């Protein structure tokens, strides 16, 4: 490791299958004493996509929940699983694994939905698991621009001993993974905002992808 990297807190604490997952599997934060100056560190929510560790900047993450019912919506963009109802808010859910070009996710007890900022709203990203929330000094990150590992999906790569964490540009991943013009995606999200009662009813009563 080339910097004072350390894990600060697990993203989720509690039973594996709480009785009321949407409300009990929220992201729990704690205050920590930082040994480095603010601005010289980055915090990532580290998710698992198969055996790959993918980090999302913590500022973009609103919460993490266990998988609940996801209702398909007609004419959804590719890799958009549908919508789910989170405390009365209708949230679209995309399969992050599929957006990255891998086979679709298979639901397990570890599968989570990571609620992130996207454009002017929010979107849920289905991931195989959430490993941790980690605070790293900026010197452990390597810029991938101009390298053999360059990708439009990556902001940078962090190398920690035998681990490699890919810091994703999650908005680019979503844009490309949904395989739709931004105007189409924006219209899709706007429709959910302008017709919350109808979409909410669909999310409550529609065909169930996950429970």
C-alpha cells in the first residue's frame, strides 16, 4: 500500500435478513477521527460486481437497502429493471453488473440496491454486495487516462496490497448501460416524478421481480 489507507466503517450493520429490510437496511454512518487533512482523502462505497471491487464516491450515495420488490415498467431502457417504492418515493432501479457489460445479476442474500444521485434525481443500482465504506488517501489512486487500463467508466484505480478497487464514474456507466439517449432517460425519470401516484401503484401492485 502506498498511503495510509484504512477502512473506517461497514456500510451496513445488522441482521442479514431484518424483518423490515427497506427501513432497517439503511446506510449507517459514524464520525471518525481522520489522520489526514480533509481534501487529501477520498471516501468510496465499495461494491462487489462478481469478484470485482467497484467504488462509488460517497457523496453520490444516499443509502443502501436490501432488495425489495421491483416492478417492470413498459418501454424501459436496456438494463433498467423497473421501479421500486422507497418510503413513498418511486425510484428506478438499474442492474450495475449488466451496465458494465457482465451477465445480469443473480439475486442472493448479499444483493443490495445502492441509491445514488443521477442527473437531477436518484436511481437505484443493483449490486452483488456492498463490502465496505473506505477512506483512502489520494496518493493510492492511479489515473487511468492514457494507460492500457483506460476506460470511460473509471475515474481512477486504487491499489491496496492485493486488492484493486475501480473508482467508477457511475453516471457514465448508467448512461452507457441504459443504451439510450440522455433525452430518453431524462424523460423516463421525469415521468416517474410527474406521475408518482400511478407509478407508485405499479410499484406496489405490479409483477414482482424481487421480494
